[in-house]
């Protein structure tokens, strides 16, 4: 199942293409996307019908699902892709099959109903939360020792159950010590409704801002991480921007923001980021230059670079990212089962583990205090590392990390290494650090 089925800035000079050539290219890209999506059909409808049963050997994921979607008449579907009249919240319990019976990074969708809990994801319980007091009580009883909450905002072309099941997979596979909250906005789950989905993110900004404010104000909560994917990154950043404008800053409990494959115009993101006025949470980006979905988005959005498609080692992005303190994980070389390469962050065991162990806690991924590249099998770059050693590893590096905070932490060691190399030097799973001119 492809994730889309489930599913800083300065203006650069962009050469103009001949109209006919551009139209043909867009048509070919769109046709290819439709062919990829042809394999998305055939899943049974009604997976949100609770079984009220947990099988032996399975794992429960208990989460909050908040939505601005309109309720469905079919209670096994719960919510449609149309816009509702307000924010509705449910406490949802899902069952994940034993690890021996599944592939990490994948959602095992039921082939038929009722689902087999030993091999497939199932919905155990759905309990409406109808008051703020009831929501506060649920949150208080589910907050772990870390006192962290992870709020996930899905991307384009996602049905309600797709957003909920995908997030449950991420939470389970990352082993994140958090209260999981998914915010699911009105997406019709159709490749032909791109503009409707985009306007639905605008429709949902106030509701997401209100939800984040309520969570952050809860005394039981110590820290909040916001993670968003694809088109959902626009919604997440806009909600945080509104909060900053309204209150003078983003609530300090919202300390980390993770944008995965952000379908965001780089020029627009630059303006959004300025709204934080130097008080932004720490941002981490997952980018991939072979993301075919973002290639298509770029061509239908005025041929402007998408944030999730940039090369963080080239100018002007390198300097702008460093000045803003934004960390970037470049997943371009990471292999994926997704033909569109748009959901690597959720499918790669290494990446979901990294999310759970480091990013949600706001740790610099390669900071010496947490072990350089521990999760990704990286080599430590220090005074004893030669330029030849560092250069040889970059060829096979599946993940490169540009982390301005780590550069500052290592200071002179990075400078010495950069001056010796005279060019961009990366190490497998470590910081990608071009020398400064």
C-alpha cells in the first residue's frame, strides 16, 4: 500500500519551459501517479467497527483522534471526507499484530472483515469524548513518565481510517514514549481532489490551533511535539503561525516540529517561519529529492520548489537552514517500498526508531551527548577521522543529516574537517556539512 493512498526560502531563478513541453510533462507525471494509485483499491470498507476484543500476543495502541470531518452515517466508517461543523474527538484503541507476523513500517490492512488480529490491524474500541473535562481526564490517565504528547497531522489523499491506522503504526514501530494524538482534516481520499484537500487544510487551521492550545495548557503535559506529513505540513505550520501571532509566541511546551516530505512552497515557508520572530520551536525536516509526489506537486504549483524536495547542501538553502537552526534528514538514498518515495519516514525501521528515540525528545540527532549516529550505524567524526575516511562513507550513506546544532556543538573539529576537505563532506548517518565560503 503506497503512503499516498493512505495518505529557508528565497526566490530562486527558475527557467521557463515551453508551454507544450511543460503540459506534456505534467500529463505524463499525472498519468504515472494514477497508474501507481490503481493498486490502492480493493480494501474492505468499515474497518472502524470495534471488535471489543484484544487477541493474545497483539499490542494495543490507545490514541486520541480529533477531526474536522463530517460524521458518516455508517458507524463502521465514522467520518467522511466532507467538512464538519466543529472539532469532534474520539478515544480509539487499535490492535497491532505480533511483530513476528508483520513487517515493521507497514500497515497490515484487513483483506476481509472481520479482520484477523494475529495478522492484521483491527479497531478494538471507539469512545466519543464529548467535553473538554472528559478529554482532560483521558489525557491525565494516559500521560507517560516523559509527560510528552505527539500530535500527528496526515497528508493529502487520506481517508479517516487511513490516517488513524498509519499513525498507530508509527507510534507502535517508533516505540515512542508519548500520548498519541492524530488530527485528521477533511480529505476526500481521492487523487482528483487536490484543491479540495488543500482548502480543507485552511478550513481546519483554527481547530488545530485550539487543540494544540488545550493540550499545552493541560498541567499533566510537559512537552508537545507536532509531526506532520505532506500537505498536512501546511496546516501544522499555519496553526502554529496563528498561535504565534495571537499570543506573541508558540506555547513553550510545543518544543519540536517534525515536517515529513513537506508539500510546502519554499517561499511561503520562509514567510511563515519569519512569523515566529525568533521564537520558533525546533524544526526538523525529512526531505528526499526522489519524491515523485512532490515532483508532481511542484509542476502543478507554479514550478516552485517544495520544501520536502530541496537539497539542503546547496545554496541558498544551506545558509538559510543553518541560520534558522533547522535540522534536515536527507532520505534521498534510502530505499523504499513506496513507488512514489513519499512515505519513507514511516516505512523505514531506522527512521521510525529515530523518531521515537531522538526527535520527539528534541535531541540533536548526532549530538555527542547521545552517541554519534547510534541509531543509524554512523562513524564518529573527530580529530582522528581522516578526510579520506569521511569521504568514502558518503557514497553509501542512506541517510545524511544536516544539523546546525551539532555543528555548533563540535565547533573546531567540524571546522578542521571542513577545511581539510574543501568541499561537502558527509558520513553515513552523520551531519552533512559543506564548508563555508
